[in-house]
């Protein structure tokens, strides 16, 4: 009785997953899908339903829902159905579509589809021979042979797709996070750059004028006239010395701001980091 209840729960969940997969295929995945191939929709929906059911069984195993024998039975059944779809139905149907698009092989498309599927099975089986996960206890038609090949090949393909997605996704969506630089922004930065250059040039001119004034005043006041002039220059300060000192300090400040750090001013104007 408990097995029937557990089976009804699993069948109900599979029907719900199948309906969700069908709607997702029709409304989102291929909403502009003009060629109506219902077999493709059924295969996608069945694969989606059984994949979600296996994930559901893992959750039930953790939470202790359903009977253990029921979980094992449905796990084994879902695994067999998914392997049947992945190894037999999907490759055969892909080969059938390839042959159907060739006019010369249109009449014998079923035969050539079987030949393509047998070719796929040969390479699929030979590809799994070097895998060290096979045990001699299992026969050639055991489920472990298929699981090992599907698992290793599937994980390899998923790793390749994940690596491609990890590089392609930031490259594709990076433009959404970049600032859109307009012509107005460029003109504003150029204007600020010219203002900074004018400020530097004006400070350099002021420095040159201050240096010239100091040189001229220094020549007048530093000429001693005789013995009494020398004594006077020692005992008293020359008139205008405070002005000279103030001009000297002003020149040093201008030199520090305009000559020593012109690159820093330019970087601040352009909003760039100072090296």
C-alpha cells in the first residue's frame, strides 16, 4: 500500500515537471520555433521531468520522505529512462533529422539514420575503454557501462561549457557596468585641463616676476657704502627685507605647487590615479 502511495506521488510530480518543461519549451526556450516538431518537445519535456525527479529523489533521501525501497525503485527506473533517452533516442533522432535534410537520402532516411546511430555508438563505446572506473564484474550490457561513459563525457563537456561561459558572460555583459562617456564629458575634461595648464603657467610667471624683484632689490640693498655702511648693514636690517622674505616664501610656495607637482594637478583634473 505504501508503494502505491509513493508511486502516485512520484507520478504526480513527474506529470507536473513534464507540464512545466512543455510550457518552458513553448513560451521561453523556443517561443519563435516555427517548425513544429512535437517529438522534439516530448523528448525535451520527458528529459526535463525525469531529471527533476532524480533531483527530487535526492531531496527525499536527505529528508527521509517515502519508503527506502520505493526510492530505490524509482531511482533505478528514472536512471534507466534517462540513459535510454540520452544514448539511444536523442542520437538517433539527431541522425534522422540530418538524413531527412539530404534530398538524395530522403527515401532511405531510416536506414541511414540507423547507420549514423551505429557509428555514434561505436565511437561512444570506444571512447570509454580507457576509463579506469569500469570493473570486470560488470557485463558489457550492464547499466554501469553506460553510466560511466555518460558521466565522464558529460562532466568533461560541462567543464568546457562552464569555462566558456565564465569568459563569455563577463565579456558580453561588461558594457552594462561601464560608464557611458559622452562628448560633453570629453569637452568638460578638456576645459578643466586647459584651466589647470593656465594656472600652472600663471604661477610660473609669478615665480619669475618674484625672482626678478628679489634680484633687483637685493642688488640695491646689498651694496655697502664705506665703513659706516658695513656697520649699518650688520646692526640694522635693510629696508624692505620683510617684503623680500615674504616674496621669497611666496615664490617657494608657488614653486612647490606649480613646478614640483604639475603631474599631480593634471591627474586630479582628469580624475586619474596619481602614479
